[in-house]
C-alpha cells in the first residue's frame, strides 16, 4: 500500500510539472470572453478570430500573463503590446475611420499616435502590416499572483505562478466593422549580442470584435471553457 501511495504521489507530481510546463510563458487574456473554435463557421480556413476567446465588450481589461520562470528581470525588462486595428473581415483598416477617443487606463489615444506597418521583428501572422498603437510596460513584483496563470487555450492544463499586468480599455469609438488585435512581446539579447523577439504564441493573443460568432462555433462551450479569456490564433506567418 505504501508503494502504491508513493507511486500515486509521483504520478501526481509528474502531471503537475508537465501541466505547468505546457503553459506558455507569455499570453494575453480578456476576462469575460467566450471561447470559439471556428468564428466564421468555415472549418476549411483559419481566420484571425478563430480558436480563442472573443469579446464584443466596449469596456474591458486586457491582462498580460508572464509565467514564473521568465521573470528574472521583472522591473527591468521592457515588454510591448501592439494594438492592431483590423476590419472585421481580417483586412487592414483605414485609420481615417478611427475616431480619436479610444482610451487606455483613462488616457485618450489619438489617431496621430498610431503607426502603419509591423512591429520590429514580430511575424506578420496575417495581421500586419496595418495601423497599430504600441504600448510599453514593465512588470512589478506587486503583480505576482500565485497559481494565477493558466493556458487560455486549454484550462485543463492547470495553473501556475506568474505575473499579471492589467490595462483598462474603452473602445466605444471604433466602427461596428472594426476589431482590435493585441500581441504581447519583448526583446532579449543572446550571449553573442544579437537581439531577438520573444512573443506570446499566436493561439494566445487577444482580440475584440462587434460581430457574433456562428452558432456552430460555440460547441466548445460545453467543455467548460466559458469564462476563460483572451483570443488566440494559430501560429502562421
């Protein structure tokens, strides 16, 4: 019996370790979204709003997850979030149609602050080039949350320690046929002095849209994914 208990404990520890390992180091999350597998109901293609959490709220919180283990430079490492403006069909949007009163943490963001192109070294992954607004921030030790980080694409993988940086958005001004797509990334320098970009997997990004997903795409809600947050897309260039 004692050996059986020890074996059970070993299996449990192995499962916990493997679950924690499977959780990506960087993710974006929007509380209150709905997970959809196939947003437009066309399973033959992968669209920018497929396989993730969709929110159509005009006021929401965007959470940047940093998994414990990538936090050696908390307070010093700079992180970036690009806020990309797209049309609801996934094509690049015209900044001229964006009314300059989107706000982040209560601060209005005018059209002059948006940049056209692709953030340096970030794969285009079907989103860029388009207009985007760059956000920079640093994690702080006060943002540490024990067991607060989970895989937004699969909550069954459990949770782990990490940091959560939260931004409050008001996007009442964007058009009914527009969407925002968010990417979280940072740059690191290898021992040879060459810089490279590290980013949240494209199945762990976030987006907003005013459109409702096709009914068939809501079947995954039965798996208990309702209430998870953030929208992801398959990794593609």
